[in-house]
């Protein structure tokens, strides 16, 4: 069963959105909006695209509209578990 971790999301934010946030900070601020962390809609779209490429599973359109890392991880992990 594949799950996206906070560490993986932090890496994706670095790679796809150019935003460096430590996994510890991301975990502590998982309810903070992506915008407050410096990730805009194009950055989030890049993260979603990278996940789709890595896992070969289309992400739901709502993934691009998630407001917080926690909301994003919950949605993406539910999608990945359903496809497993």
C-alpha cells in the first residue's frame, strides 16, 4: 500500500514548486495554507503532475484545489489506497 508521507511532500514541494520546507515544519504546520508556505496554484499543479507520473494513478481534480498540506495528503492517500 502506497502512501505519500510528509517527507515526500516536502521533497515534491522542493522539486516541483521550488519551495524548501523541512518535513518537521511541514508536519507542524500541516493545517497552514499552501499559499502561506509559498506554494501557488502552479506549484501545486506541478506536485500533482509529479505524483501522477510517479504512481501512474490520476489524481482527482480536487487535489489541485487543496488549501493545506494535511488536506492534500488525506485526499492523495485516499486516492492511492483506492487504486491499490
